[in-house]
C-alpha cells in the first residue's frame, strides 16, 4: 500500500459513510489466495491508523476500544490493498496475514461449514489460542 499524506487520508475518511455508531464494516481477505479471513468493524481513527501504518486496525465493539490486529498474538495483517464498496460504507482489506486471523486458532474465522443442517469444522487450527491469549 502506498504511503499517503495526511490530507489524502482525511479526504478518504471524509468519503466514508459511517453508521449511527460511527463504524463501517471491514472484510479482511488474504491477498495471495483470496480466502476471507475475518469481518470486523472500524471507526474513523481505526481507518486512519490502518492507512498511516499499513497494518490493520479495528474498533472492538465489545471492549469499546481501538485494536491493532495481532497486537497480542503477533498474528498481524499487513495491508496490501484498501478497497471501498460502492456505498462507501464497507471496506475490503486485502492483506498479507501472519499466523492465524481467528482468535480461536484458525487461519480464517470462517472455519465452519453448514452441512446437512449442522455446522462442521472444516479446517485445522494453526495455533493454540491458550498459549497466545
């Protein structure tokens, strides 16, 4: 992702359409194989930090705080592309993922598949969350 000046970042952030809580949905996709890794939310500051640093930042709705992906686990997301949808209310981050994206230890948060009316785990864990968190 190219470095941007502060004015450019402000112009991008001004174009976003935030919901009533000041958030946009963020879909995170592996840039190398297109796997959807996770979905999160970001406020203006999280988007700013993402654009400034090139690393994915989000807003935790449950903890009500900013967080850098991989801050505790070391499983960071380096942003390769920053895309926005046609309504400017959803961001797609294409990233280079280090380790797993899922706090349960999987590469992707989408490790369950509905089969015959039940969810089935279809992936192997890539790390043990008990040793990371």
